[in-house]
C-alpha cells in the first residue's frame, strides 16, 4: 500500500486481533482536549486516553521535550544508563516518599515489578512460607498473567490455564474481611487508593489506615497501584499524599508520560536492595525518549497551581453533571476525586453505560465506562472551562437522544 492510500476503518477487522471493539471513527489529530477524525468531525475528549493524556493532545512542553530528545538519543538498553532516566528518577524521588525507581513501559509492567519485588523480599527476609498476596474484588492491575490474577475480576484471568497461586481477594473497604484474611504468611497487599476500573470507588477514611496498620502488624508490604490515580489525577501529585497513608511500593504509569508509554515502580532503598543485578529487567525500561517526555510532564504537573487547578476542574465537572442530572434524572451518584470521576446510573438506567458512551460519541464527546453501570470521566488535567462546558452540552444532547 502507498502512504497516500486512504486508511479504512474496515481494515481493523481484516488485520487486527479482535480483542478490541473500537469506535467507527478514526481520530487523526488532536489539540488540547479536542480531537478531529478523518472527516474533520470535532470531538471533546473527556476520556483522555483512559487517564493518560493528562496535558491533552500535543501539549507544547511534551512536543518540545520529545523533539529535542529525538535529535539526541533514542535507545541504549540497560547495559548503560542515560541522562533523561536519571533526571526523571531523581525528580520522582523528590515528589514522593520513594528513594529508588525502576522504569518499565506500562502500568502492568510496573505492577509486575512490584509484585516480584514483594515476593523476592519475603523470600530473602522471611523465607519461602511468606508468599501470600491479598488484593481486592473489582481491582484492576494490568493484563500480564500475574497482574491480571492479582486483579479482582476472575473473568479477565480465567481460561488461560493454571494461575499464579497464593493470591486472595476480599471486598474493598471491608476492614473485618481484611482482619480475617491477613496473617504472618501475607507478604503484600496490593490496592488502588481509589478503584478506577472497578467503578470509581473511593476508600473509606479509616480503611487505608487499617490496611497500613495490619501490614505493619504482620510484616507485610503495602503496594499502592497509582497507575490511574498518580501524577496529579486526584489533585495531589500521588493520591496517597491526600490520604495520609504511605505505601512501601508505589506504581505509576498512564499519565506519567502524558501519552508516551512509560511506567515506574517506586520504593525505598531497603526494599530496592532485593532487586540485585539480574533479578529483574526490561529492554526498553528507562528509554531516553519516554523519560524525557515524562520529565517534562512531571515538572509541569507538580506545580502547586496545576494541582489546585485539578481540584477546581473537579468542581466544574461535578457541578455540571449534577445540573445535567437535575434535568434527566439518570445518575444515582456522582463520585470520585480530582479528575477521576464516576457517575453511577440509577435503577431505570441499569446496564446502559455503554449506550451512553456510544450516544456521546455520535454527538462528538469521548467518554469511558467503569463497568456496566458507571460512566467514567478522566479528561486532561488542564482542560479548559469552555471545553468542559462544551463536553457537558454534548452529553446533554446524547442523553436526550437516548430518552427519545
């Protein structure tokens, strides 16, 4: 095929593995929180590439960082280190509890590293018996076989043969269930400090503190999966900072690179020493292009005014959704923190979150779902007030079309 040949949407069915069901339109360019498809139809983006495009599309600071690095150095492998990786790692230790960083390419890989570190630490320090991992129903930690098994939706890990063992799942926000499950054989608890895929569920105020205390009591590690909540998404640089509970290991990805694939596992010097040379690795982890972009993103987002702006936008969006709900009576709950917001459908609208997503798309608005009953909003952290208003107007039209 020549580069001038028009790309057709039906090529997807011809050449792609059918594990996705993408929208009919194909976006070709974006700016800020707007996208345009092949027919130059405009869309407002409330999805942000699933909480990834934290500075919207083609933000000048990201374009500049990538272009500058693209003319210097692309890839080395971890036989050598590189300047962008060292600068980014240093920055991440400055904005968090962490003292040591491991770079990967995705959230799943960061979580894989976290789980392997926890198991390795337990073997080294406590012996083979301490290998149990506790996680939560409806939790989501990635699609590798280890992370998908730790994730709390069996339907994602069933059907691939024997699963990694010694993993237990309990209900989120249930302190009694945790007390009944944790023991001295527990090596780690993996938890999202706000469940994303599972329906945008916030932790009860005393729940995460109880998790931390029980980990300490049983000498287990606390792993915070901040793949979706990190890098300013909740209005704090990391969600744990707004919750007063510090994990032993934290994972970050999604918005870390603002759209350039990168993930990181953050931890302490004491724990990091168990990842000796040869214990774990990644060909592309710490890639100079990814790290240069992520450094620009982190430097920008960690500014006080940007984080305060996230909290301001949370109010604009929640108020707008509330006004919309007064008109259409569709949501039973509007919840979440920062710009990770979930609107739960009421009894009359059960199971219809996907219908709303499709109708919104037809009206020029990109949304997400978090299960069959929750519409999820994860727009850019610097989305303008005007773009929020335009998006809500399109959502109004989409809901009206479904009511008709």
